[in-house]
């Protein structure tokens, strides 16, 4: 156990531990997103990546397709 030089330091650490324990108990459980939303997010991510690749390709070709 840690050595405390004052009672105030001991009480402060005890209060911090109690607050941390209370915050853990009040935390809401994790709820996973639906599969449709996750699929939509991956599709939109892929479209953005394709758009960036096409944008750089267009720049490399000096705007001429």
C-alpha cells in the first residue's frame, strides 16, 4: 500500500477511486450498429476511395480522359 504523508492525500485518492468505480457502474452498454448501416458505411468508404483514385488519375492525365 502506498505511504501517504497526509490524510488529505489519502482521502483524495479514496474519493477518486470511488468516483471511478461509480462511473464504471453508470456506463451504458455498447450497442452494435445494424448490419445494413455497417454495409452502407463500407460502400460509401469504397466510393470515396474510388473517387480519390479517379481524381488523381484525372490530374495525372492533365484533365484529358
